[in-house]
C-alpha cells in the first residue's frame, strides 16, 4: 500500500465508524488509524522533513491532492500530527478537518486571516483573550481590517452589523470575567447575513461544549491548556466544516504553520485522559467556588456554574460541564489581592492553565476592555483548580485569607 492510502482501511483498529460513541470513548479511540500508529496503541513520534518516494512517477503523482494521511513533505505533517488532528475533528460533530498550530494565538490569528480581507469589519467580544485583541488592534488594523468590540451579553448582535461586517470572534465563557455568551442566537443572526463566526473554545474544550453544532463556523482551541493538560507544550487547533476547510488549510500552509511531532505526540497523550481530568477539574473547582462564595472576604465568584455568573442560564442550557478555571472578586484593594496570592502555597503564580497544578493570578480586566468597563479598583483573582486534593486547596485558601486581617 502506498503513502496516503490509510483512509481506505477505516480506522484499522477494529472499530465500526458507524456506531455512535460517547465522548469519553471517542477521546480514547480518535485518530487511532493503524496506518498512523502501526500495531502500538500510542501514535509514535514520526520525525521527518523529507518523505522519500519510490520513483519519479510517485513524486509527480504526489503533487495532486493535499490531505492528511498523504506523505508529501514534513511541513504537511506526518502520522503523529495527522492522528491528533483527526482525533480533534472526531470530537466536533459536523467537522471536516482540523489544522494544528504552534500555539493557541497562532490558531486564532490564522483562523482570522483565513476569513478577513482589507476593508472588512470584525466584531469581537469585549472579554476576548487579550492577545486576540492585540492581534486585531495591531496586525489586522494595519491590514485594513477594523475591529469593533461588543458587550458579550448583547441580545442584539444584528444591530451591530454593517455592510462590511465579515466575521465575529466569540469566547464563552470570556477570559477573566467568565460571561457566558448566547452562541446559538448570535450564530443564527450571523448566518442570515453571511457573517462567519469563530469561537475560542479553550475553556470548555469539545468535551464540555461542541461548537459547530451550535452554529459556529470555526472553533479554536488553545490545546496548550486542557488538551495537553501537563503544562509542558504550546499548541493550538482550529476545526471547521466542509465549506471553510480548504481555505483554512491553505492559509495555514501558506503561512508555514506546522507543529513538531514531539509536541503533537504529547498533545495526543494528554488528550487520552481529557475526560477524567476535566471531570476532576470540574468537581474540585465547583466545590471550591461554592466554598469561596460563603467567605466574607469574597464579593462575588465568577464561575459559570453559579447562578450569579452572567450568562449562567445559557451555560446550563448549552454546556455539559464546567472546567477548572474561574475568578472571584476580593473585598479589598489590589494590594490585598497581591498579598493573598503571595500567601498561597499550593497555587503557583504563572500564566496559562489547564495543567494538573493549581495556579492563582491577580488579573486586571480594566486594561483590556473598551465596551464593558471594569472598575480599576476591583480586585479580581483568577484561579486554575488543578488535580490536587480539594481539601488541601481549600485549607491553603483559608490560610491565605487569614493572613489578610
Ligand atoms: C491561553 C489562551 C489562548 C492562547 O493559547 P497559547 O497556546 O498560550 O498561545 C487563547 N485563548 C484563551 C482563552 C487562552 O486562555
């Protein structure tokens, strides 16, 4: 069998692709084609720039066609990357394919560049991840694309459309403040006007929130977070349906986007335990969010599973769970918040999240909001609840609160 004929044998793992499977099962079986893995369970690391052809005729024949599973040249990937992309595609009903990128930010930038042309207007939720804003306000602006920010809880997205509106970037729940957006309603309006919708789905991952079936056109994950799950790899992905797939792929290829096989391997390895990790993050984070809510030192806990979180009803309607990241407002000054974070022992101070370890960070939404201002004196702390014992984490938070008085 020649290169690239792997699809003909189905998954090659004795699985009937027609049988419906639950998500936890899909996570285990996704991307496990025999042509990718050989007889071993985990896809090996295929390090390769050059792929050799049998003869010149095969070389020439290789130029027609461009899909995963077809050996060509290292920049188009090898079985290690194809397997991961395939597994992510299988998690999104309605998806045609997934492109991988060397970071979540690269995934966001390349998804937007696939759609936007000079003169277009991009609508972006005001609580988008700050580097998404930086890309819009920097690179896209220079390219002649104008970005308009909007209230994440707007009930009138159509009222924001103008002739030149080309795309909307959503994020639910939003970075730092966790408002949950009515994605199906926004996508329905966008569809009527031919506006493309993109969603940053890093928080929930497709395990807790499938996006394309909500009407989203392109779903983006910073796989650096929960997919990798071990805080040791940077990687991003964009998954889309048939209509945009070849454009997404061409843009990524023209921009030379490629993920190393080692990183793809680690992401695949992380992915296999996503279901158990997500459920553990969820259980512990919900418990801690409830505990924090009853503390006199806490003004409000912003966790989508709590009724006081803006958009909670939508979270209940659309999500099948919540992950381990949320924030709370401390009653007190920002200095107090810094002292609180410094006093924690089990929570590291650092960027990123989605790994096995807990993290705490004072965050400042006032620095990156233009539509829904945040009071600069309100002390917001973001917590990533890791996989430590939740009683130990609560004891650590309790001790840190006691140092504040
Ligand atoms: C971290 C993050 C990203 C970017 O991912 P990187 O891999 O760090 O580039 C994008 N969106 C959200 C919501 C994130 O938290």
